[in-house]
């Protein structure tokens, strides 16, 4: 009876709060695991060197948000110097064998925005299931198409977490009042995050274009080596613009465009959260509300949506050499960007350039 009374009083108190404040008090997200399938963890088993890097990437994203939220005044030193050195000199060279508990790495950020973190976790799980499907040598092309369809259906079931499969215009990421703060204040760490994203989508391509198991193994190893080649001399070796899946993994994108769109929206929202946390003009008591607003925008199918043809065109006009270069068939030297690092070009819904955005 006492528990019911407490719950009732809590509900009444919540009802008396303004809508925005009320939303900030409660989170109803819950965790969900892989869809059961024979291909689960095949990539972990057959491509351990690449798979372990994802565990390091998860640490990098988590410590980034935790430092920005808990130590805003010291964040530049902590991220650009200390965390960057730990990641590039130690963790990426000896990545964890198993996924890390993000609650232990970023406990305070997790309390600030559990909804956004859950969206990232759900999409990262889809990332890993896609690797498993493409890496399973027991699946022929028809089998991979079937399993990809099932994985995407399973992903979309979580309407509270699933990113939209409609491509979003980059104005959502680059033209908000808080935009660009992270890339401007943290160029090395921002470049490292973009290199992560280059590898995350880039690894799909050798798995798709390789004609034999041996070719796929060699292709994945080469793509990982290319990622490592980006790190020395940072940030010059990193992508100058956020990598887009159609540019980095064109064969994968042509075959499974819905998955490619989801991953581009995921990576775009990573930048948005970084900007909200890094922008010193955003009051602390407004950051959660802005994160939740962005999360809703990336889940819905109407806000700042592009046509699929426009998304493909934008990915091309941004220039592959500005996005880190191809993930297969690359030349020994890293590509030379043709645009300033972190440049912001505006596009309409059909992907046509409409000039540079001045923030």
C-alpha cells in the first residue's frame, strides 16, 4: 500500500510539472539483445582484430561524452591530450577482447541522456549484426539478403530507439545554434571519431566485394591497416568531412540502402550530441532537452528529410577524398582533401549544393 501511495504521489507531482521539465524526469528505455540467429558473433570469431577495435571505439565515444559533461572547463586538455593519447597509443593498439560496460565509463552522461545512449546502443547492435551476416561464409547472396531483411525488421520494432530510414539533411547536424562547437574546439578527437565512422562503414565493403573467404579476410585486414595509417600526424590524416556510407561503401549502399541511411543518421547524431555538450553557450540545464529534441528528430521520418537520390548526390559532391578516401582499392598514400577541414556545405533536399554555411 505504501509503495502504491508513493507511486501515486510521484505521478501527481510529475503531472504538475511543465511538459518539458516532466520529460526530463523519467526514462522508460530498456535494453534488448541480438535477434537469435546462427550467424551471431561470426565476425567476432573470424575477424577478431577488426572486431576488437569496435570495443575501443565504444570506449572512445563514451569517454568523450563523459568528459564533456562532467569536466567542461578541462575538457580540451582531457580529450585532446590525455584521452587522445590513451586511445591512440594504448587502447587502439591493445583493444579489449569484449565490449565494455559503458555505465562504468560514462555514468554521469548515462544519467543525463539514457534515451540517446540507448538509441546509439541499439544502432551499434545493428552494426554488429550486419558484420555477422556479411562475414558468415555459410550464407549465399540470397541468404544474406534474407538475414539483412530480418535484422532491419527487428531493429525497426524498437520505435522508441530506431533511427529513421529516411536520410537527414546535414542542416540538422551543422546549422543549429549549437552546431560545429566540437569540431572547432577538439579537432584531433573529432577527426578520430570521423575515422572511427569511416572504418565502421568501410568494413562492409571488403566483406561485400570480396569473392572468396580469403579475399574478404585480406580486404578487412587492409581496411583496418588503412584506418591505422590515418592516426599519425593527426588531425591531417583523418577525414576532413564526416564520412558518408554511399561514398565509403558504395557496393554495400546499393544493395542495402536502408541500412546505410540508418548508419549515416546514427553518425550524424553522434556529432550533434558532441556539439550540444561542447557548446559553452548552451546552459547545462538545457542540454538534456536539446539532446532529446535531436533524438526525436533523428527518429521521425519528416524532420529535415532528403530524398534518397539527394542523399546519394550529396555524398558524391562532398568528395570521397574529403571523407577519408575509399575503403577498398586505395592507393598507398592517404588522399589529399580538397576542402578545409570541417568545412560546412549546404545542400537542398535533392542533394544540390547551395553554398557554404557560415556559423
